[in-house]
């Protein structure tokens, strides 16, 4: 039988074990960085695929094709580029070139739009004007159609226009909201971070570092009445609610919403609601809510309430009845959020 002898050269000393244990955190850290890198690659590939899908839809037909429309019985000629200028909208999809053979046409072959021309024409004219804008130009950007300037204070026509805009999935394109940073102030993003310049349904924020953001209306007077935020992976610190941007616009620090004057927000980590110092009553009102990945937080201006989708409970800030009336001109609060990780702004409802 073969005999085996202990080999002192292969024995493990206590010092070796200690060194091995010391290496474990470094190995885990390296593994986590590799997972983060792979996750970022997947996210970028997914985003590229979505952009390719959008581009495919918009360029299946030639962008400079002249589209002949019959709008409620009135002939109108429009470039395909104009009709597809608001990406990810129903109108852009319809006239992308993919569905030209299946769209409804009149007997002369013109695409039929079952809308009054006085309602549809302002939308087309607005899209035409925005395509003529140039960064740094001498003229102000084209404001969207409004009750006073476009429809002569005819509320019925204006309501019809808003309903049609929503039907075509173009509300976010006609009445845009820009996403702005409070802190760090417009700091350059890491290559792995994503902060969209404008809101669109389902827009995703990827913040590797702490970011404080708010939604600011652009070229219109619309006011957000409610918005939904869906928490994603890696959210370790997050607050969402309402702030007055006029009070914090020049802040160069890294504030949390709960530390800002006039803020009304909920903290997803500590499960507490906060009311700004301008309100009477306690600052914090603790309610356990069990925030978790995938949770959708709905923030509503009326009574400044916060609703979570996973258990259906509603959380109201302390003494919310003493908050300024939501119809008061003095109420300038806008949607805001701060934290790190990944989240989506899935939906906003606003009053133009």
C-alpha cells in the first residue's frame, strides 16, 4: 500500500486563514462591481434597442414624404417628419410608414383624420413651429396652444383639444416638463448615470450618486396634480414629494427634500412623511409603510397625499388640512425626488 506523509509545505497556518478572510470583502467588492458593470451594459443595450425601435417607427417611411390628410373634410398637407416629431406617441406610430396601407383613407387616397380642423390644425402648427426652433436662437420657443391665445377662451374647444392630444399620446410633447437638478447643481453625470432632460411616460433615472431633482414646466402654465414614481433596483435612499423650486434654485449643497422649506414629502427609507417648516404642527408623522423594490408611490397635490400600490394604504402628512389651498396662486410646489438608485417617473396628471 502506498503511504502518505504529511507535507509541511502544504499546511495552512492561522496567518494564511486570516489573510484569506481579509481577501473576502475585496473579492465581494470586485464581484459587485462586475455585476454593476454587466447591469449597466444590459440597461444601455435595452435603451439602444428602444431607441432603435422608435427610430424604425419614425423612418420606415421617408421623413420628407408629404402626407395628404383629410381633416374633418378639409384637405391638409403635412410632412411625415412633422407628424412623427413627438416620439413614442400614437400619432408618430400611425404615420411612421409602417401602417400607411392600413390607415383609413378617403376615396381620393388621403389619410382621414376624424377631428375638426380647428382642433387638429393648432396641433400641426405647433409641431411645425417646434421643428423650426434652433438652440440659442434669437426667438423664444413656441408656446403650446392655450385657452386664451389659441382658442379665444372657448373652453369647449380647448377641452376637445386637450382630449385629442391625450388620445394621440402627445401631452408630454406638447406640454413638456423638464427634469432639473437641485443638487449637485447640474453636476456632470457619471457614464453609468441617466437623467433624462424631459419627462416622458416611463422615463428612467439611474443615479449612482445622490441626486436631487424636480420637474419644471416649460413654455406653459400647466400644474401637475399627481405623479407616480416606481422604485427600482439599488434604491438605498429616496424621498419624493413637492417643493417650491423658487426657494431652492440657488442652493449649491446636497439637500434632502425633508430639509427644504415648504417641502411636503415621504421618505421611502425611514417610512416617514415630512411637512415643511411653513406649516404648523410637528415636522414628522411616522407611519410604517413597508417600502420595497417595485413599489409605486403616487403623490397627489390635493391634501398632499401619498398612496402606495402594494397595500393600498394612503398616508397623509400631519396637519395637512392647514396646508395652502391647492388652487391658491401662492402654491408653486412642483414634483421633486432625491436619492440614489434606479427609479421611473411612470405617469403625471396635470391641469394645463
